[in-house]
DNA sequence: AATAATTATTATGTCTCATAAATATATGCG
DNA sequence: CGCATATATTTATGAGACATAATAATTATT
């Protein structure tokens, strides 16, 4: 029987699947592995945050507000890459639970300043510790050095795109200055 | 004024937020960086797959079916960590588009064997190449060695959890054999 | 003063993932 | 055999995160 050209070096697929499953083209892709690892860490963070009545994006917002008192919803949304309409409901919930305050600016009454309350600050610190612990559980296999290197590699990916969206081939117009 | 205990070494938050935004407790967390990088790669993969009328999970399924002819929906779902009810709609779509065939097993008529069609195989190979190219665009900043190391680190995270769900502290009963 | 731009919001839709319940078939046991 | 139990698939449904269009309030610009 003529073998279809196989673009992989791994063992040839057998006629009917046995109990071991081979991975397709996906295992060699970084994005696939990224997602699998992300699922693990996200589930851990989610479970830890849940104990404080927070979801992960909500905690992220709280965390940035803690660190940037007086930040506006717009700036917060842009920084966390959240669409502003989606941020509204998060901020609403944080305010309702009295974890942050939302005060209208006097110089520009369209804008609001977000500041954390004492209660919010306390909850944040506790949640942050719990999430860090949960993460550490997942990262036992990695030494501190590995961990730092991983973060560095991830940041390279994140930043590469925001700086140079396309390169060399396949764009029509001349590059903007 | 008494400074609240700050659990970070970075610059102290200024009264009202300037144009630079500081990151909270989150930037030091692996999960956060993981997500940011994942968003970049996933968007690239998604855009590439879209040209072939595929979404990322659909492509992943197709890819595993290509590599494991005759695999059952259950095995496929378990392998990709997709819930079976969600896999149904994906398989439905793949079958409707005649990219795969779904044949009932004679020995056990509850089960189905999934096999790729010629058309599906062709589409898969083209899409895989496009997605790989799109990924490569995102990974220009990383050498081949960095890339391999990244995948290795990610796999460690993924596997650490499936092997040793909890460690040492905080579980009540004795470990199963 | 009139127009345009900005901030925040409301309404709405999509995508991914998760759970409960229903159906069809197979297996084990009296 | 007949009945309870288990498994594979499917249907229905909901939650969570993300995205876009339209609106309201305010400010900036002409």
C-alpha cells in the first residue's frame, strides 16, 4: 500500500488506534504546549482565588489598582488588555464589595479614579499569597533559575509582537516610520 | 506617614497614577506571563487556521485524527482534554465538511472510529504549515535552542501535575498505591 | 456655538469550556 | 434468560472570558 507522505519522524500510525495515542502536528508547536501548561497554572490560580470570592481577571484588576492608586478604568483596561466594556462589570463588582472606591475626577468628570480600600488591600494580599502558593505547587519541578528563564522567554514572545507586528515577507505597503 | 508593608521591591506607588502603569503582584507570577504569551501565539494560530475555515480546537482534533486513524471520540477527547459533549460538535462539523469519516464499530456499536478523508488530510497539511509559519513569525526573538528549552519547561509544568497532584502537606488520606 | 473626540456604559454575540440528563449498547450476575 | 450496572455518545444548558456596536455624558476643537 502506498504510504502517504508523512511529514513527521515519529512512528507510523497503525491501522486502528491502540491504547496509546500519538500526537499529531500539534505537539511540536509552541502554542499547544503553552496552552497545556497554561491550563494547569490557570486552574490552580482559579481555585486559589475562588477561596476569596475572586476570579482570576478580577484579582488581576485588583492587583493593578493596588499598585497604581488613582488609575482610571481606561488605563487599567489598556494595561491588562481587557476591553473596557468588560472591565466595567469587574469594577462594578469590586466597588459593590467595597474592595475599591470609584471617585469622579474634578478636573475631568468623564474619568474616575480607582483606589483600593483597606478591606480590598487586605483581601488582595491574602489572595496573592494563596495564588503564589498554588503556583509554587505546580512549579515544583522547576528550579528558581528555570522559572526565571521561563518568564524571560515568555516575555520575549509577548514583547516581540507588540514591537514588530510583521517582518520581511508578506505585507503589501511600505513600513510606517 | 507609616508605609504599609510592601511585599514588593519595585518603586512605591505614587499618589495618583502617571502615564506609566506599574504591575501589581501579578507580573512575578508565571501564570500571568504564560497567559500573555499564550494570547499572542493563540491569536496568530487562530488567524492562520481561520483561512482554512478552522478554529484552533478543530484543527487540534483533526491533527490527532490524522495521526491516529480509527481513534474513538472518547480517546480523542481524553487526549486533548476536551469534554466529550464539546467534542461532539467539533466532530459533527468535521464530518459535515467531509474532512473525516465516522464509522460505527461492528464489535461494539456504541463506539465510532474516526478517520481522516483525503480532503481532510490535505486541508490539515496546509493548515498545519500555515500555523507553523504564523508561529515562527511570533518566535523570531527565540533561537531554536530557546524554543526547545521553552517547550521542555512547559512540558515539565504540564506533566508535574498529572503525575503528582498534591505533595507533602494538605491531603488527608493515605496515598493510593 | 457647533462639531468632533474621549470616557464610561449598556446591550449583545461568540467562543471555549463545564455539567446534568437522556439514549443506545454492552457487560455481569442472579 | 432477565435485570441491574457500566460505557459511549449525544442533547440541552449554563458559565466565563472576550469582542463589537450603539449610547450617554463630558470635554476639546474649530
